[in-house]
């Protein structure tokens, strides 16, 4: 089993005494030094990085289905139905920050007790990770225990108070400033081999901490716009700088391989994940934009030219969706000749329509009731061919086999297990925030167009980099089966061509420019679906009636029925935190609580998960109806 360097410290970190240390020197202990547990901040930081995972398989199995259908950035492969406003089981969010915060507090306690100031960088790194996850968890659940959490060992706190979201944001900003001050001290040590994120480069950690403030500002804007704009200005002018190059990005992998079990999530996942269908509206917007990211976010459909010819030979060509046939050029004998339209690989990306109850409407049967409609029997072998695109799983899990669409008994598979690279915060995201805040009135040194251009370009490069690292299907190969197959790699000049399209050029009124900025944020967050959802929630985009990327107002479902947060389970009266939880839920106006399945609670006319909002969402616009 080959492990990344990070793993070498896991065994050590797992036996460390959190929040305590052995003060006796080994020579004064008449015992084997191997039996003495000593708090090691370096190892605890590595363990915190190992634990840090806002996008584990639970997010991709449960939550992504809610995020992407509620913000309409994907279409469920079974279509939208009345129940799409309901929430059933979810996971992977709500207490992620605890796993990292405990290490941060243990490091801080050790340093304070032993006056080892040179170790503050490790504390600061864990603080940045804790703030990131604290924001992530409070996005969907509101108030969380934070300032008093994980303080039983040092302060004896068994029932920590809940911090309101407003309090959390103030705390996050203060902690990030403190972290920056530690990162920039001349006396702090670093351990490159134990820092999987930036290899001990505290200058990059400082940029990360400064840039993370923009996530706070974006969430704060609807409640306190002046403070949000002030934060943006401070970030842009900070002496430590902000993330403004691909080298600054927080994107990395944790391990080269794993032998499975409970360690799957740090590698990718050996468990199943959901693959939301591509939205026809999103794909049209990206196709009109000549956006190369379409190839790195979504899968090619199964309709390669050889498969299309197979349908022709079987006399079933007419059953193919019009979206496939409109790009097929036949020869005089009615056989496949070449691809028309934008050609390969573009013609292989087809989305599902954003319609209500399409699965029970005959005119949409070809999209949602595919069943055996797209099945061929060649040489006695039956195979189904899915003509639409879904989100590619290889960008979400490290171990996933891909089977090339072939005819008959021919089988071609890509079974190579790859380490999973994930992006968490990037220069693309940071620059898109700065473009947004410039348009909203922030005092920033550059124009909105400057930040926007950099943000979009960085985003395309990020996705190309991830596609290469994660070795997604058709990146760098065609598998040698279909002679008309084309690799999906980013090509010279594609970004410039994209930036020149009307969909992308930052022109028009301030409102029109803001829409373009928000849409680019939404596209960039395709691999960060919680952030994508939060962006749609706080901005009101996609917009109903948009000429670029419209949000569809279903006739049968009120906008107020679409949830804006996750359900919170009713506290157990035997829980020592019962009274604290009950009080904080009441204070936030959460009057409707559940126990894991909301199916019977909500209907198509309204939802308490829409009206009983988390604090940061109180003044945000309704779905599809931006304020600007």
C-alpha cells in the first residue's frame, strides 16, 4: 500500500494526548519512550488536514440531490416531480468543523501551556480549516457551538453554547486576522513534509486566510452590505495578498492509494455516489459560451459515432433524441458520415429539460423513460446506451471504473485507480468575488472586468487541471474504439474564444454584469455543490426569464415551497444539550423540526424550510428573483 507522506503521521497523531502533554523528560521516566504520549502540534495539524473534508461521499450521495435540484443547476435523471421540494435523509454536514476544531484547540492549549510560540503556524493552519468548515456547516443549519466547542479537556465545558451566525462571522474574521498574524511572524517554524496543502509555505496559508474572508463577506452582504464591502476592500489591499494565481489554489490530494475501509473518504470513496443529470438550460448556456468546462464537469453521452451507426443498422435511428440526430450528418446511403454542429466532443453533451413531471408526459418520455428505448442487440449481446450527460464521477471519487460505449461483446474499460484531487478555495473563486463586490460598490484597486476576466480564466484552468489529475474519461485518450472520437483536453485558444462570446463578455448594465458574474460563480462551484447552492440562494440567480440561464418557475409549485436550508431533527429530551438546542432553535425561528424525513411535512404551496431561514439568508431574494 503506497501512502502519501501525510499518512505517515496518522498513526502518531491518533495516539496523541489532545490538550495535555507529558512534562517529564524521557530520561526521568523509567519506561520505554515509545510508550509516552506527547502532544505534537505538527502531527495534529496533519491529522486536521486528513480530517478536513467538506465534500465526502455523503455529500455526493445525499445532499447533492437537494442542492442541485433546488437551485436548478442540474436536472434529476428521473425528472422533477412534486416531491422535489421534500427533504429526506442527508449527511456529511452540520458537524464537520468539530473534527478539525478539536485539533486546533489542542494545539493552542499546548502552545499556551508550554509557551512554544514558534509553533503558532500549526495552530493558525487549523484555525483556517476550522473557519472554512464552520461556514460550511452553518450555511445549512444556522447557529452551531463553536467558541465553546471542543473545550472539555482544557476548560471542562460539557455543554457549549451555540454561537449565532452573526456571532460566528465576527469570530471567523477575528480568527482569520489572528491566523494571518501568526503566519507572518518571522519566528514560526514549518514542516513541509507534514503540510499536505502548501508544504509548509505560511505565505500561501496567509493568502488563503485573507481570501477566506471573502466567503464571509459574500454571506454577510444581504444583512450588512457596508461591512461586506469593507471586508472586500481590506482583502484586496492586505499586505499578505490574496489568492491570485493557480499556485495559490487550495487544491490537493491526500493519498496515492488506500486499502479501503473507513479510510475511503480521504482517497475518494469506495462507496456509491449520485450522478445528477445535466440541465439542458445549463448546458445550453455553456455551449453558447463555448465553455470548455462542460467537458470536465459532465460526461460524454453514450452516442459515439459507432453506436449511432449501430442504431442505423438496427433500423432504430428514429428513436434517438432530436438532440443527437441534429448533429449527425448522414451519407447518401443513410449511414453515419461525420458530426455536424460544433463537432466532437461538443456534440456528445446533451442535457435533460427542466420541466415538472416530465416522466409522466408523453412528449418527454424520450428523456426520462429511456428504459429499453436506447437498447441494441448486437451478436446476441444486449446493451443500453444513455443519450444524455450526467456529472462525471471521476471528479468526485478516486476509484471509479469507466466502460466505453461499444457494440456487441466488445468490452473496453478504464479500471485504473487514481488518487482524488479536490479543489476547496481557488484564485478563480476569489477573483469572481472581487468582481462581484466591485460591481456592488466596493473600493477596489482594479475594475470589475479585470477581476472577472481572471476569475473565469482561472476557473477553466482549474477544471482542466483537475480533469488531468483525476484522469477522467477521454482526457488524453480516445480508447481507440470510435474513429470519430476526440479527446476532451483543453486546447490552445479555447479560453480566448470563450471570453469573446456575448454570454461571457462583461458588458451591459450593472445588473446585467452582475448576472454574468453570479452565473460564472455558479458554474465554477459545480464541484462544490453546497457553495453553488448558497450562491444561488443569496443572489437569486439563475433568474426567472433570463436570456442567458433561466430559472424555471413551475406552474404547479410555488417558489416558497423550495427549501433554503436543511431540516433540523427535534432534540432528544434526554440530551444534555436539550435546553440549549431548544432555545437556540426558537431564537432562530425554527418552529418546524423533524426527525429525518420531511416528506409529509411540506407541500407544493409552501415550506417552513423556505420561510424559517438561517440568519445569513433572512434578507436574500426568493429563488429566481434577484434584487439587483
